[in-house]
């Protein structure tokens, strides 16, 4: 389907973008357009004005800042994947990002758009939650910070208010063992099950496992039952199996034309086991 008629604004500062967004409640931010434009073409969203962030300087930053990586919301999937500081400091992000869509989409799609879209099969939300990151947002009311644990609240739903714009994404980096697992029927498709595992290393103790799941469940979430099995113990193949069974039992699965809930449960359990083993080998 063709797009409806659209009004378009191209602000040159974040303050101007916030003003525009607060003036008309039917306006919407556009970043790479790779999720919003298909949704508009299907008439699932009909914004009155599209507010493009492309001309606001500095929103595509990818840089080290203390013990954090600071990423601008307009950093594209491709720029993140080709960044040496990301592959050095956040190898989980590099591993997961390779599964995002196809090159053309990766060239246009952005980190901020992916996080704000809140797709339960999106790789960046999964990684942000596993790595305990946070986003800074701005509106006419000021700025605030949202921790990843509080960001993803449901299918395509985040805790961002309608007039808030993601301005920065912060992800801590420190020695952590990691694993990433994803199953899709074809390369480039959204995963039917996506798993990120982050474990403490020998230097940082045995507590603080963070395991996240997407693709098979309604929202990006932590698998706390699996984390609880791992915390305080040395990771072994047997413990990985126990954690995967506990984690898979904790979750509620979606069922659709791509796979039944039962199929997805089995998929998640085996991917959890393999990904925990992978992370354990990096400790
Ligand atoms: C065929 C196809 C396959 C895909 N496969 C995958 C995949 O495998 N994995 C995956 O993760 N993604 C996939 N995507 C989605 C892609 O990654 C998108 O780029 C991403 O979800 C949204 O980023 P965007 O920059 O295109 O955002 P847009 O489409 O421009 O915006 C998406 C939403 O975010 C809001 N928004 C954008 N930026 C901000 C901001 N800074 N602050 C607040 N709100 C904002 C918009 O208002 C809109 O509601 C696929 C897309 C297509 C078309």
C-alpha cells in the first residue's frame, strides 16, 4: 500500500523537536523509518506530522565515556556493527546485531528507533536489557533517565511518554562473559527465539547473571529463574541444563503462524542451554 499524505518537519535542535512533538499529540518522531513507514503503509499508524531527527547534530555518536559506551539514538545498525570500540567493549552487541534484518535495513535503521519501537523480537532491546544499559530521554518537561529494566513494558510498548525523545543510550562495559543465541527460519528474518546471556567473570564474583529472551515471548524480558540457578555457582554443562529448564518453565509463550507456544518453549529451552554454555566458556 502507498503511504498516506504526510506533513514533515526537520528540526535542527532537540529543543525544537521536543516543542514540535508536544504541540501536536498525533505527531511522531521518524529516525530510519524502517519500522514506522511499514506501519504507516499498513494504516496501523497515521501520524499528522513526521518529525525527522536527521538534521540534529551529534545524534549518531558512538564513543567511550568513563566506564560506559555512549551511543546517540541515530547511530545506525551498520555504524554500530562496524565500530571498533563497540566490538572491543561490547562484543555481545556486535554478535547480536549481525542478526538484524538485511544490509539495506541495517544502513537506515537506528538504535533509538529500535529501542523506542519496543519489538519483542528486536536485537537491540534484548542487548540493552542484558547489559544493564539505560536511556536518557528529553521532552518539553525536561530530561530523565530510564533503566533498561523499566523500559520494555509490553508488545511494542515502552515506558517512554508520547512526547519523549531518546537522546542518549548508555551501556556499561566491564569484564563480563557473554553468549548470544538466535533461531530464525531464514537469514535476516526476525528471530523466533533470541537469547542473550551475561555472566560475571572470575574477577567479579559469581553473582549478577543477566539473561534476556525475545522473539518467543510478548515482550523483551529477563529470565530470572535461570539467573537464580546460575548465581552463586560455577557454570557447568549440568547447571546450564538446570537453568535452561527453570528459565523455560518461567515464561509464557506466544503462538502464531511461525510456531506454536509448545514449539517455542522447546526452542527457548535449548537455546538457553547452549547460550549459557557459550557464555560459561568465556569466564
Ligand atoms: C523487512 C524488515 C526486517 C527487519 N528485521 C529486523 C530484525 O531482524 N531485527 C530488528 O531488531 N529489527 C528489524 N527490523 C526493524 C529495523 O531494525 C528498524 O530499523 C528498527 O526497528 C527501527 O529503527 P528506525 O530507525 O527505522 O525507526 P523508525 O521506523 O523511524 O521509528 C520506529 C519507532 O520509534 C520511534 N522513534 C524513533 N527514534 C526515536 C527516538 N530517538 N526517540 C523516541 N522515539 C523514537 C518512532 O516514532 C517510531 O514509533 C526490520 C525491518 C524491516 C522493514
